[in-house]
């Protein structure tokens, strides 16, 4: 008989790896849903030592962090940067890769 590991403990164990945590957050950010992204950050926080550890490292209160990362949280860029920085992660931007349409690339628009 195969022994099954519950998903949540398995995921938390995997998110201890910074590269996997970064890939997880990046994939979640691609969904363009702030609630999902905050949940993913909560998972990384849990895997990396919890809210108490994060509070000490960011000099933010536990209450502030719980509210910030709650489903209704609305963190600012500075707060997200502080939280992610604890785990040696950062917010980044990448160009979109668009499929080429037809054989000719799109022409630049002329300015009036």
C-alpha cells in the first residue's frame, strides 16, 4: 500500500527551498489575483519560520503582518519588499512574450 503525504505539509516542506519558493510565488503572481498571491506568501512565511520570525526580521508587528497577508490585505510595495527581502526574494518585472502573428512582425506606429 502506498503511503500518501497530505498536500499542505508536503508543500510547506518544499517551500523551504528558496528557488522553489520563488518559482511558486512567480507562478501565483501570473494568476493576477492579489488574494492568491497573499496566500502564497503566507505559505512561504509558514515554511520559512512563521509570522513571529518574520515580525522580528521586518520590525513589523505580528498583528500588522497578519492583517497585511490576510485575504483582504492590501500591502504596499514597500511592505511586500520588506517581507520578501527576509527570504532573499524581490519583486521583479519581465517583458511579456507575445506570439508572432503571421510572417511579418508588427510595424511601429507612426506619430501624428
